[in-house]
């Protein structure tokens, strides 16, 4: 009976939702710590269940597909906050644009070159090139460029967790305490997980972080497909 | 949910454009830019779209679980290069943080 259950797509769709609900509950229970984003807990739970039940990923994906289907519309949806930011933050355009372009550019180029030099693997270098983009966009671009989507997703989540911890700390060392700087840097370097961290610091930090994350994602989505094959 | 219909229409438009012109940019991103263009021209966000955004945003991590769980198929890479990749991710953040912080704070510091 159990083996029958494990082969049902609907069962795996249900498990995915259950893993997400548990992840969210744990996130809330730990006071929204950036070290336990719901996506991390959710993935860890699914991976654990797949391992224990010896279920191949392909079998899981027959059900996972039902949920994965929504990723496309949700990426399109990012236009809504982006439009609102374009509207409200017009006055500081040049500085914000420069910070997003150079800041995110520096970290991505560093990651790609380090991967090339240390691991010498083009597929991994391309995959890490998407590390600063919010996960749904990173996955879409990695797929398109021939990287490994699952590794890209892991790299993005790890980057977010590291960034959420490192950004406030490093900026304090630089004696930058200003809310807009902290928010924007969190968004550029730690995308959605950084934005969750920014939300704890204040609403101005959160708004700047969300804006920076959306701008970075859009910029990288447009440029990486042309630039990455050229760097790698 | 008419807001979802909006999103699907723009996603389909993005997919068609991508196929037609063989663009290297993902279809969903093209769809997003088309929707952005639509919003800029229209001058405001339709209420239905606003409502869908509020409903769907908190669910984003859920939609990412299936593809991210594909890490189970990448055990070789994780065990061979996991530590290196972790260090690369941590080190590469430092110049990014410094550059972003420096540009944003520059000229603003009193």
C-alpha cells in the first residue's frame, strides 16, 4: 500500500505543500530567523523523505511538476513590485542604478572567476553566475544557459543566508548605518532572504532591499544570457 | 482569479516571443518585462493583479521546492565541490558588499 502511495503524483504534490507549511511554521517559531528560510526547511524535508523512501527524483517530480508549474506566472508577477519601485524612487535613480550594476556585477564576476580558477568547470561557473538573483529567476536562467538548476537554487539560498549575516556586519565595519544603504546592499547581495532580514531592521530598509533585489534580478536576467558565455 | 489570467497571458506572450526570435532570455522574464511595459503605459496596477500579487507572493518559496529538491540528483557535485562552492559564495560576497555600500553611502555621509 505504501509503495503505491509513493508512486502517486498527488501524494508528492501534497508532501511538497506539507513541507512548505512546516517550513513556514518553523520560520515563525524561530522568530523569522534568516538562517532558516522556509525554502531551506522545505527542501531539506523533501530531500529527507526521498532518501528514506528511496524514491527517484523523477517519480517525485511527476507530482512536483504540478507545483513547479506556478513558477512562471510568479516570475511574471515580479513586474508589479518593480513598477511600484520605479514610481516611488525616481529621485535617486543614478545612484541606485550604479550601486546595483557595479555591486552585483562585482560579486558575480568574482564568483565566476573563482570557480573557473579553483574548480575549473564551465557548467559550475555558469551555475554560480546566477547566485545573486532571486531563486525563481536564477533557476530559469540557469536552465536556459545549460547550468544545473538545482545547484543554482542551492547557491542562491546559501548566498542569501550568508549575505543576510555578512551585510549588516561588514557595513558596520565600514561605518555605514544609513537605512537606505543597508537595505539596498541586502537586496543586491542577499535577494529575498536579505529582504526578510531587512524587514526586521525597518520598513525603509525593507523597501530598498525589495527594490534592489528586483532590479538585480531583472538586470541579470537580461545581461547574463549574453555575458556569461563570454566570461566563461 | 482574473489576476492569474493576466499573468498567464503575459507568460504565454513571453514564450511566443522567445520561440519566435530564439531569444536567450527566459520566457518568464520576457513576460515580466511585457507586463511592466503594460503597467507603465497604463499608469497604474489593475486591482485584480494587485490582489493576485498579494495572494501569490507569500507562496513563492512553495513553488521553488520541487526544482530545488533536485539537489538529490547532484550528490556527486555536492560531495566533490561542496566546500569549495561554499567558500566561493562567501568570499565573492565581500567585494559586492563593499562596492554596493560604498556607492550608496558616498556623498551621503555627513
